C-alpha cells in the first residue's frame, strides 16, 4: 500500500466544548479506500482511518470560521504528510494530502464519506 496516503477532518464547528464526529473516506492513487472518523472541538481535532492493513492518524486545528484547514498525519507504514481540506459546509468537505514519499490521496469528510 505504499502509494496510499490519507487525510481527513471534520472541520466542524463544535459548540461549547462538545465534540463533533464525522465519517472520513480516503481514496489512494490506485483506488484504495481507508475509512474512519474525524472528531473536532472548537480548539482541536483528530482523525484516524484504516483499511485493516494501513492506519493513518493525525491532528488539526479546526479553525472555526475558516474555509480551509491544515492537517498533519502519520501512517503505520512510517510515512508522514501534510494536507489541506476545504469545507463545503460546516461539517463536510474534501481535500488532498501529500506524503513524504510523494504520494497523494484524496479525502472526503462528512455526509459524502458515508457512501464509501
């Protein structure tokens, strides 16, 4: 699964310290799919996705009020990367992550990810 990277984030607005969790789907360059969740509060966010062989996890600043969010991830195969997501709504969107081996993956979070 060397060509597969991942990212996700629910880039959601949370209210009063409550956590919001959204589904995440990551699509690698050869069509591999990792599924998981992203959870955010007003001040922090975490994301994790797996396909049973590869797991990737990361942190992000949910940046309430901003349309874009940056996430840093680390995968169980040792790769690390940085990605950017664009919100389409407060709780959904999509983005790209680039890993240190040059591979790129697309990701979807929110309602659209539930279809995977």
